[in-house]
């Protein structure tokens, strides 16, 4: 996690915000990529970006399928292919 904290935020406030944001991320079953804690007026403001999962697809005999769903032999075949472009 990349953490950005504005000057003036105490350690107690920082730890509380981190704990709250991690609890929310756990409920959503996501992982925090970046967390920014700033002070706006009298309030602490936290901005969170979550990591996203990238799904790779391959076109095999005219069908588009996620690479995660391929057997190990088909994944091996795709890996060994020669690219012509």
C-alpha cells in the first residue's frame, strides 16, 4: 500500500483511519493500492484506490476465453506460439 499523509495528522489519527479503511477493504474483499490522508478544515479526509485484478484473454480457434480457465497444456501451447507481428 502506498500511504500519503499530510503534515498535521497525528499518529493516532493515522492509525485509526488506516484501520477503518482496511476494515472496509476486507468487507469488500479488495486490497488497498493507495491511501491518502489529508486535513480539510476541521475534518480528516481519506482517499482510497483499490487494486484491480487483470484478466488476460486469448483467442483460441475463434473463441475468446480467459487464460485462467485454460488447461495447463493449452497454456503451454499459447506460451510456445510464435508471434508474427
